[in-house]
C-alpha cells in the first residue's frame, strides 16, 4: 500500500485546497438526493439502529452475494457487476453508514468491528444464514474480517484490491493522524477537486465520466456524509491481518487491476501467503475500481468463480 494520502486518495481533499481553493459547498437536501438516486423508498431499511440504503436484484431463492463498496463510494459502484450476476444470484448491495444514501450511524462508531456487526445484522434482517461477500478496497477489508469472525456465514469471498496491510501512515493497533486540512472538506468540496482525486483510481482517466463524478459529488454532499467520512478515517485502526486471514475457510478470489495506483497489485502476494485457498486474477490495463472502469471484463472471472463455488454442477 502507498502512504496514507495515496491510499485514501480516492476521495481526499488534495493539497490544492490547502493552497487556497476555497469554495463553500453546502450539503444537499436529502429529499433531492433521494429523488435522483433512490429507486424505491423500501430500499431504506432500519438495520441495528441505522437507516441503510440497500438494493437487491435477482431471485430471492438464489445464492446470495453481498457487495461492499470502498471509501467514499456507494452501492452504485457495483451497477455493472450486479447486471452481470443477477440472473444467477441474489445480488445485494448497500451503502455503508454515512456513505451514499445511508444515514450516518447514530452511535458515531465507524470502526471495522461496527461495520461487521451491521453486515451480520443486515444478513439477519434479510434471512440469510450464509452469503458470498464481494468487497473493494476498505469494503474488501470489511469482507475478509467478516469471513474471519463468522466463517460459518460466508460461503465465498471476492476481494477486489482489498485494504488491510499496514502502509505509510497506517500502523497496526494505532489510529492514523488525519491531516488537519482534511477538516476543511466539511465546508468546501469543489466538484473539480473531487474529479482530480477520483482520476487516479482509474488506469485510464478518460473512462471517468462526468455523470459518475457528479454522482460521487452529489452523494458526498448528503447531510452528515462528510463528517462520517472523516470519522471513518480517524477511527480506522488496522490489526495484523495474517492471524485473521488464516482463520478464513471460504474459497477466495483475489481480483486486482495491474495498474492500481492506490493499492498496488504487488500486495496480492501478502494475501496469497495467508490464504492458501485463494487464487489471483490480474486485470491488465485496469486500476483500483475495475468494476467501474470495465464492468464487463472484470465481472467475467467473478461470475465464473461464484458459479463454480455456489452453483456446482451435479
């Protein structure tokens, strides 16, 4: 992993803000955002005291696949993959608290332990004893921690450029120091600045559409979202992954863009060393969010893996 700002650079305020870019960016009314990005009012579910945005597709009797997005993203990051998988699986996506259309967590707890607790509660609410988990970046970290803590509830893991190993700015057992300038994002978050920070997540920045930048920006302006993102950063306390990873019994697919500039593909070796029941698929010419950059190509190995694990032929 790269240093702290690069690891979380997907949505961090760049140095240009500290240098003097100061544009007041108020929250957007939740009603406006829901009119734009909420498909059904029933998708807002109360889970363990938090109102989460949850979206489902596919046959409810099919094997369940739950997708977890990365820092500052939303369930929309999986749009392409959901379309590729929902003919064979029950595809479930949700926004982490304080991200997308999910409300901030009233407890103020944005730790990994709380995220796992909410994931388990969501599965309970949906009547799922087991599910396959798909996670990108910090969503991958939450997914593998769930698989380690509740192995009986996870049937398979797909980890897309997962976070979890220490890097510059992140030490095991210690909360990171969030730069003071980051607090300015509560007041100023120009769309152009956000676009500059999203671009490095793509191998080809030309594939970052204006519509996608607009959606990221809109959802980051949901009431309480920016504060929740800052709290999630401040409360990130990494633990040594190896003992936990070795507890995972589910089959694992590691998926990595070879041009990932956020969490380089070389980090896959750390996971493979601790996960003997894993295989790595490298994606040439793709970056940190292959599900957005080329949904069709990146979903193909995922579909093949999940069908082999969850839908074995007699």
